[in-house]
């Protein structure tokens, strides 16, 4: 499960084609956290809620 989760995050990041360090951070860190939430909690809803909170905060701050 951990190997497939790691490959999924890596393919997600490469698919978004980040070009700067900030792009890599922004595209790589949140999916790692969402995946860790899924693996530790065993519930997809934890990742969904975290993603929603992240998006909401991004919208409000930008």
C-alpha cells in the first residue's frame, strides 16, 4: 500500500509538470499529507475534508 501511495503521489506531481521549487512544494506536499491521512486513518473522508479546507483557505487568502 505504501509503495503504491508513493508512486501515485509522484505521478501526480510529475503530471502537473512543476518547474520551480515552489511549484514542487505546492504540488508535492499536500498530496503527501492527504495520502498519509488516508493511510493512517483508513478513511478517504479525512483526505477529502483536508483537501476542502486547503482549497478554502487558498481561495480566501488569494
